[in-house]
């Protein structure tokens, strides 16, 4: 199924989910902070002889709409930064700009489990290390598109505030990025 067909299918689900009489969708913004574990495969960094693994500080936010039946659609942006003062493995920044759909599943009192799937544009950059793209050409930043999944577990604190944790996993052209974060969601 092509990208346009997926977008039409998601729009149809959104309309169907929002068809409850008298109930309206609500918007939310959810900032988050945590850590990303990055794996750069051999050949991603110029003259790299093995796989690099390191952690990076993660900051980001997502904005979306959730319909009464639980369907949600959102966009987000995050930055994972690894600063190494001793140049091993060096300074790296990974940026994700994403779009996702998901379903909020309530359980227990005030708890919600929300699985999401989406597509993101990533950019990996380094100030002091040369990166290689898939053709082997040298750059200070490389980018691409990949699919991801995300799992959120939140607890409603009030009608408009929820707090919880999120886990995101992305297999990327250069290797792998797995993140965990604390999140706060503000509905309006």
C-alpha cells in the first residue's frame, strides 16, 4: 500500500473515531526528556573499524489530536545529543521529525496504554567526525526516512494533565536508536 493510500486510510479512521455524538476531539502537547541508546554500524563513521554504542540525552515534544474513541494522530520532533569531551566516540546529534498514529487504551483507574506506529525523517550529524552515507560518500551529516513504533504508559493526574513514560524503537540506515523518556501531556 502506497503512502497516499495509508494517509487516506488514517484520515478515514480519524473521521470514524470522531463520529461520537456530542463528543469532540481534543488537542494535546507532550514534552519529554530521557535517554537514547545509539548504535552506529561499522562503516557509518569514516575509518571506523567496529560498531559504536553510546547513550545520548534526549529532549523532544509531540503535538496531536485524540478522538473520544481513543484514536490519535500526532507530529513530533526530538533531539538526541551525545557530547564527548575526549573525542571517543565523538560528538553526535540525532534529530527525529515524525508523524504517528496510535490508539489510547484505558485500563485500571486513570491509566492509559498507547501503542503508536509512524514514519520519521532522521538526521545524524557530527561536528568532528566524518560520516559515510549508504553510497560511501563523506559528509558531516547524513539523513533518511524510517518507520518506528512507540509505546506510552501514562496516568491521568487531572482532566488536562497526564504523566508517564514512553519507549521508542527505530531501526535506521546507520544502525539503531532506542529511547526511553519521561513525558507530561497537556490537553486543551
